[in-house]
C-alpha cells in the first residue's frame, strides 16, 4: 500500500509538469493581449506598451516560461495581472464558496440519488422504476441555467423563501450560510442525482441477480438488510467512482451555477481570468484543478480496498 | 412510501424556508447595495483607463475642478483661483480643512505630485505638460502653474471628467511611478475604500468618510456638494444581468447602474422599481477604419464606407427603442456647446450609389474587408452585423470576424495587415464625457503612429486640434470645432454611429435622492 501511495504521488509530478507546459503554451497561442485589456476602454497604444513591458509580456516566451517555472518551484504561483494580489490569495478567497457548494450539493445528491437508485432497482420494471428513470432523463436534459432561473423565479422572486443570489460565509452564521446555498445546490444536484441514481440502479440490478443475494433471501434476511448490506455494498465501486468524478467536476468549477446564483467561487474566477487573459491566475487555477483531480482519483482508488477486500495494491 | 417521501420533503423544505425567514438579521447601519456595470479590478485610476477604476476614483478621491450639469467647470478642491492677464499663470488655493482619509491635510505638494503622475499617463495631461513651464507648490496651500505659451484647456484638463481623471492623492502615493500600480489607497474623497473587505470578483466596500468637507453649493454632476447620506456602500459584482434584475426585484440590491434594454420591461412592471436615464447626453457609437492598410488607406474608400452605413440602422439594430436613442449629426454630442451638423450628411443616411461610385473611382478590387465583431456585450453585439449588411449593399465585400470584446480590444492594437491578426474596421461606444472636445476625444488624434487605433495621419487635423487647444475664447473654439468635424468627415477619420442612452434602475421604496450624473456617483443618495 505504501509503495502504491508513493508511486501514485510521484506519478503526479510529470502529469502536473505536462499540464503546466500545455497551459502555458495554449494561453500564449490564444488571441488576446492582457496589456490591451488592462489599459482599459480608452487605453492608448503607448499605455498598452508600457503595461506590456511592466508585466514582462514583451520578453521571449521561453524566458517567460523559465521565470514562471522557477517561481512555481519556489512555491510562488505568481501575481494576478488585474487585482494586484497574489494568485494564491485570490484562490483562497474563492475556495470556501466552491467547496461549500460542492459539499452541500453532494449531500443532497447522495441523500436523494442512492435511495432513488436502490428503489428503482428493487422495483425494476415497475412504474416507480420508470418514474425514476424518467426523472433521470429530465435531469440530464434540462440545462442548469434553465432550472436555476426557474427555481429563482418560483422560490425567490415569487415566494421569497430563498435569496436570489449571493454567498455568505460560514463565519456569517450557519443558517445564513445554508440559506444562501440551498437553491444553487438544489439546482446543481439535479444533474448529479440523475447520474448517480442511474448508476446506482444499474449496479444494484446487476448485484441483485447474483447467487449470494438469493442465498441471503434464503437465509430469511429482510429486504432492507439484503438491499443495504449485501446489494448496495457490492454495487458501491462504480457508484463511488462516479461520485468521485462528480466531486472533482464540482470543485473544478461549476461556472454556470456560480454565475446564475452569483457565487464568487473558483469557477467564476476561472471565467473572469480567461476573459481577462489573466495568465498567472489561469495557470495557477488549472494546476490546482489538476492536483484536485489527481488527489480525488487517488482517494477513489484507496476507497476500493475498503469496499472490496479482494482489491489489493 | 412515495407519498411519505414527498410529504417529508415538502415539510422539510417549508420548515427550513420559514426558519430562514425569521433568522435574517436587521441592520441599523445604512448600506447602499449597488450593482455596477462591471467588476472593479484595478484600484489605480491613473494606471488604467477602465471606467470601473474611474468610478472607484470618484468614490475615494476628489478633484481640483469638476464639470457640472451645465458643462461648466467649477472649483472643487480649489477654493480660489486666478489667471494672469497674459493667460500664462494660474494660481490655485486649496479649500481650508481638506484632509486625507488618514487625517493628514491635503497640501499643494500632494497636488503637484498627483498632477505630474496623471500627466505621464493621460493624453490631455501630456498636452498640458507640453505647454507647462513649471508646476510648483508656492506654499502649503497654493499651487502655481506657469505656461510657456497660452493653452486654452488648462481648466478643462484639470476638470477632465473621464479616464484618466486627475484625482488628487497623497504625495507619497503619487510618487509611485506611473507604470506601477499604487498600493496605498488613501484619498480625500467622500468615501473610504475598505481594502480589508475587498473581495475581487465579489464585492467592493466603501464607508462614509467622516472628515469629508463637502462644498456648500448643491450637487451638480461631479461638482458641488458630495455629502454622503449612507454609512456604507457595497458594490456587489453580479455578472449575469438576469440575476441582477431578479435581485433588484427581490430587494436584495438597491441600485443597478446599467440595465440591458431588453430586460427593461421586467423592471418597468415592478411598482417598487424606478428606471431612468441619469446621463442625458448618453453614449456615442463610433466606427473606426484602419488607415494603415488597403482599402481604407484611400480616403475615397473610407468615405464610401461612411456613405454605406447610417445611424438609424445601428441604433435600431442594437437599442431598438427610440426612447433610448437619438440620431445626432454632432460629433461632439447634440445639445453641447460644440455641437454642429456641418458635414454630417454622410453619417446620417446611406447612399449606396455614391458608395459604389467612390469604390469604382478608387479602384477597389473586391478584396474582403475584415470587420471585427464583438459578440459578448449587449450594447455592441449587433453593430457589426448591421454594418456588414450596409457595407455589402454599398459595394464592399465583408469578412466578419466574431470574437469577445477583450479579444477585439487586443486585436485592434495590432498594426499587421488585415487577416488573421490585423483588421480593417471595428465599432465601439464612447461615454459622452470622453469625447466632448477634440482633445479629450482620442479618435481625432491624427498623428500617424502615435494616434489611437486606426492610426490616421492628417496634418490638417493636427493643426486644427492644436489651434483648438491654444484658443482661449469659447466662440473661437466653437468655430475650430466645426472645422474639425468637417475635416473628420472629409478625411474619414472615423464615423459616428448615433447616440444612445443607458438606463439605471433603483428601488424607489428603499433609496431616494439619486443624483443625475453622466457616471454613477453615489454621494447624495439616502436610504
């Protein structure tokens, strides 16, 4: 296990290196000049040139790359072109909102999707199954922004139950924090509920046809025990995999939801940085997201050993 | 079982919602919650020309002089001033009791340092410095500006209302090189910037400056009293217009600077929301051709393009509602002292026959012109498609390149030949404050390589601009401005695509006394 962990952690280094190089060159090939954007609406050619020089954008690309890589090796992700702040500081300001949104969404998703999936599998072929699958198709098909605006109109503008927009930090009070997160999390969870319910149903149906389930029933175990202890646990590996990927996607930036509900998270920071050609911020964000993906994949792999004792590293 | 689950879910949701309704705290502090047209990114209004940085500047800093609603220049930080008979020496005394946010008095040395830094960045400031022999602090309270020859726009420059505005900063801050952003945000304006609460991309917070010494005259645009009636202002960054409109309807924000015209009916239907035009002059569309490359290096082709397009099509295509647009023959805005209709026929109507005839005369070979199309800003997105249609009817072949505004801003600075990198023509919009005279309006500058994007090269225009700058008599200035407009049309410096009005909305049940101004000022507002 230790050898596996060390090997996996070491394997992240070339992955991150390749990501870093790819992002660096991709950004330089993208049209758009940060200096022209920074100069503002009435920016004059001489002002743009001055900014380009101040930011080191007129240096050869390889020199810029060397400087950036050198700084990264010293733990310095750079300073945003726009905000006159360290990129790490900007990310730290946004990470709570994204993590909170991801966690609440995940709680709602798992609380709804797994029972629905198990129920659909148990009632396989019945109207309940068809209803759950119908909801699943709907969940996939309705764009997040449509659902978001719909819920805002009904629950916020008309009923005034929830705020239309914004994020409150946990430090502002738990209820206020949750009050602002429920609607965006509900909106965002729909697609994940659809995905995980479907995956749970398929996995549980497969397991329910196994011999040991018949044996469990033959022993006289109740439906609840058979489903929860035997079927669900054995069906858990694909469910955990898809949930893990979902978490990574949630942290990697739920841009539309963050925009519709005006949540200042990492997704919106990424979009703002891309639109502003804020190279240091984009580069740092993509490195952070890559790291999160690698880490979550590692956790998923490790969780397999808990769920299935046959798996060994 | 399903019924049980549904009942449980509805009960839980209702319980949580009711719980939240009772836990919302009430605040004794009056906080004005504002959604501006964009997010504040750069907190140095001299380093960049971004409008948001300018708006921030008006919150935190003050100016020596300011423009009022009659377009008259009034002293602001200055108490008394005098001009020598030969118009070469200006003596300006600061009002008593002006203080920076840290409690230090505003001194003449602060003014000198601030003007010097501003003049290194701003075009009008640079022009002022070309005419300046010395700018000195005579004593702690008095500044003396001595010119080497008469310059008719000294006060216009010091009262320049839009980017870059000559804001007054403490000397230690103003000594920051102009190409570096400042890191000390001390000003002497009506609000104090709360750096510790600033969350870029989320919110910008200001609190009332308790030591601000407002002028006794009534507030009028950027002049007069800037007395603050709220304790705190929060600029909340909401990128999505629909969300901002919903937030205004729900009462979560008080004021929305810029409402897209297509969302106005939603707000007009709400009895608690007021929609209105705070800037009566509004904005002006401009189309600019690239003078460096064929075919627009030929004046006949530029004029052919101008005969092809017309203001009404642009305005109808983008704004749509005639209440919020105006066809206007005046390059320096209708209803302003420099307004004229001389030479403007070419901008007001399309004459495709004339366009085709000019193209034939110029030997236009049918090479497609590269038209840059900005797709992501509501007030610009339809301009290029309208232009494409009109230009094609006028005999041009058009290759429209669609891109986001930031890419366009980057690409317009490229002097390369049209194609993947360069360009032939693009459209933009100017706020009225930027282009009220031919010196502040960047489009008229025709000094070739040093000119604004498009790089016109016209000695006649430069002579006229210089004459305007040196002319102290307003009547003579007007005559020169008329000549400049005529020259711009003859030479095809750029075209004017019509005037349009931006709409601001606010909760009339929550705030009052919203001042009229051509930019979103927040002093005077009560809550």
